C-alpha cells in the first residue's frame, strides 16, 4: 500500500486557514498565502516551482510541507447540450460526480458534498446508492478547481464559471464545516471570486443547520420540499419525520429574516400521480403564502419545479408536460414565482438526481451517521429508518 502523503493539501484551507498555516507552520508572512492562492485559483498552478514571485527558499519549504493536489479525473463526459460531467476519484474505492451546465450568460457548476448520501430520499439515485463518507474541504473545492481549469476560467477576467450550486451528491448541511470552508474559497476574491448569492446550498431540510448556516455565511438557500403536507413528504424525504414541514419552514423564515432582501428557493421534484396534481399545487400555495406573510415579503419564496428524472429501478415516473404546466400556472396565478427547471445533460446521466459516482456503501458507517443526525437535537435514531 502506498504511504499516505502527510503534507498539507492547500485545497483544504480557506484564506484564514492558509494564513494560519503560513504563519504557524511555515514561519512565513501571511501575505505569502495570498500569493499562493492567486497561483492556485487564478492561474491553476499546482507546482510550487512555477510560483515565480516566491523566493527559492520558500518554494523549497512549501514543497516539503505542502502540496496542491486536485482530485483525479477518472472520466469526463461532454453532453450534446454543452453540459459536462466529471467522475472524480476521491480515494481508491470512491468516486463522485460534478456537472457543469452552461446557459445563456451563465455557467453553473453542480458540486458534490459527500460520497453518496445517507438521507435515503425515495426518488433519488444518489440516495439509493448508500453512503460512504463526507468529502473533505479539499475534495469539495477541488471539484470547482478541476472544472475551472478545464474551462480556462479566470476570476474577474475570463469568467466562465459564474455560479456554484451544492446540488450534486450528498446532503451539504450534514458536512457543514467542510462545505463552509469550501464555500469561503468559492466566494473569496483570491479564490473563485463568486458573489455570495451565486453560491447556493441545497438541503433536504436539516432545520437546525439552516440556523447555523445563517450565522456564518450569506449564501443562497434552496430547500428541497417536494410536498406541502407531512404525510406525503415523509414518504419522499425520510428526514421529514425528524424535521417536519412546520419546523423546516420556521428555520427558513429565520434565514430570510436574518438577511437583507433574501429569498428561499423551494425545489419541488414532480412525480406523476404522486405530488403533481392541482390539489398539491394549491396546498403548496397555502404553505408558501403563510411563509411570505410571516416574513412580510411577497417575493421571499421562489419555486423551482423539477420534472422527475428517471433512473434504473425507480418506481416513479416523469409527469406529463400538461400537468407540469398546470402546476406552474396555479402557483403563478397565486403570485408565486415558479420556474420549471429544464433537463440538462440527460444523455450523459447528469440531470438532477441521476448522479451516482461510485460509492462503497458502508452499512455500519451509515448507521453511525444516522445516530449522529439523531444527536443533533436529541431525536430518535429511527427517524430515518
Ligand atoms: N441533498 C441536497 C442536494 C442534492 S439533490 C438536496 O436534497 O437538496 C439536488 C436536487 O435534485 C434536490 O432538490 C433533489 O430533491 C433533486 N432530485 C433528486 N433526485 C431527483 C430525480 N430523480 N429527479 C429530479 N430531481 C431529483
Ligand atoms: Fe440525499 Fe438530496 Fe438525494 Fe435526498 S435528494 S438522497 S438528500 S442527495
């Protein structure tokens, strides 16, 4: 077995962490960290020898104590519609997927936060794959770096990558610290320089972590709702048994109220005959009206309708186009902004919910993960069973 490289992977540190590493571990000035960040994120350098504005002695010291190691690309798949998918190796046994989706004037990268997902949502391919582990901060920011290098993205000059959504594999709020560190680099001028509102966290509804998120960052929040009543939502998102809709909506209210002019995007995957009928749309209207009334902002809720993307073995079916249109119209007639997300990259299995990577599921790890979740607010371990 190869000996693990003990040198610090600089992809794992945000600006504050990197400054600390330079001062405390290398006995160097903090501004050296800034020079290195620019080399890494603006010029895609991985070799310290290329960093010509650093002295020879520092370059040698860096070589001894640090490395800049992006995830390895196992496979790349371009789609006919311009979407691009990477399968990235995270260790010998696991791989995750990252997807770039170009659209008029913007380029969105869909980033993974975990190897698999323990949330077990019944309509999600990633959920069906099981769970192995959290990604490190280096593995999360490394996904953005691989895409940025491929695109020739140069922040503030040649910007191809304009948005990041944490909507790949995994539940980002269950890997909180690493996701926050990685998002710091995405939003840093010395990193990828994205405006905070162009970085989005999507959660299946880990309510207490939404409050924690509000404390440390002001990124955009997307919440995967999929149903406006608890009985139905619990069959789709098992986490709902632990954090039911009322609790989730209250956390969303606090998030919006803690930020100026912010809103929550509610994602709603439409499945034929399950949650795509007019009565479901009307129920959603009631729920969101209550929400916008309580935060006193009629524009604080947006809805993103996602027609279900099928995968092998699923029992759900994509809704028909008429039902999708009717659903959208009911929301819009009631003053709720609702978009239908266009399916992108389905020829390469890169659409929402189709990411699967390569997950060495660990039954016992998954059980421990669930226990951790239960500890969050003293709830019951069986909430997700
Ligand atoms: N775990 C997070 C983020 C990743 S999933 C979350 O659940 O929010 C990103 C979005 O894709 C979520 O809204 C999810 O509900 C949706 N999704 C999952 N499987 C899908 C499928 N098969 N078809 C369409 N959307 C799906
Ligand atoms: Fe996990 Fe999101 Fe898929 Fe649910 S929808 S299993 S939370 S990735």
